[in-house]
C-alpha cells in the first residue's frame, strides 16, 4: 500500500452538511444582492455647443427618390453612403449622398451631393455637388456632424496611375456659409 505525501484532511470528503452550508451561503449572497441595488443615474448629457439637430418628426430626404447628375451609360447610379443632418440651420435635415456608377469592374469615381426637400414638396432635389465624379476621386471616411460634412478624398497624381491604386489622400470639410457650401481642410488634417 502506498502512502500519500499529503495528509488526509477532514474537509476533503464531502458530507451532506457541506452541501447545506454551501447552498445557504449562495442563497444569502443572492438575497443580499437583490436588496443592494445601485442608485438611479442622475447625470444627463448636454448637447455640444454647436450641435444642430433637426426635430425628430421631420424625415431627411431619401436618396432613392433623386435622379443624380451622374452619367453611367448602361449601368445604374448607386448610393454608396448617406448621412443626414441640419446643415443650414433651418431646422430641416439635409441628406448628403455619395454616389457612383454600378460598374462590374474597377473603382468608379464617386460624386457627393447634398439633397434637400422643401416643406410640402413631394420629392427631394440636389442642391449642391461637393465632389464631382469628373474629378476621378473616391470618397472615404465620410461623416455629417455638428452642421459639417467631412470626408477623405482618394485621388491620383496623374492619369498614368491605375484606378485601383489612388496615390493622393486629401481630408476636407464643408460647412454652410452665407448661402453656399464652403470647402476647407480640417485643422488636424495630415497628408500622406
């Protein structure tokens, strides 16, 4: 018979009293946790100083209802991305849509358009072209926040660069100023 190097301990053999004690302890913890709940949160977020949001009951213009000023030949124009916000401060949301031709191969250039819908109008309309597909660029990292539109444009340094591999990256933003969209570079923009 072999002897163990570890002495036999009394608590290594479970007995019914061990199970009763464990069950009682677990029930006590569950009961106490039910009584000890955190207080209700009282903090409230305040809107950012320049946040302009449209009333919830006004629906932004739907890009599906617009014919964009982009020529695609035999294929259709498709909306790649869209975002909405009150860009001109009138209390009604505008939609910004990034659109390109639905080409089966390659990287078709994007157009970026601002849509609005007048009160009582049946369909939205394009009111500004921010990026023209003729410029041979693609829109990346696109957002509408606090009345501004930001995007990164991927383009080409010459016509010899293949469409698959843009070699120019430019961060831009647009904001409404005195009846028109003004383009600028964000203060934290970096070139590649």
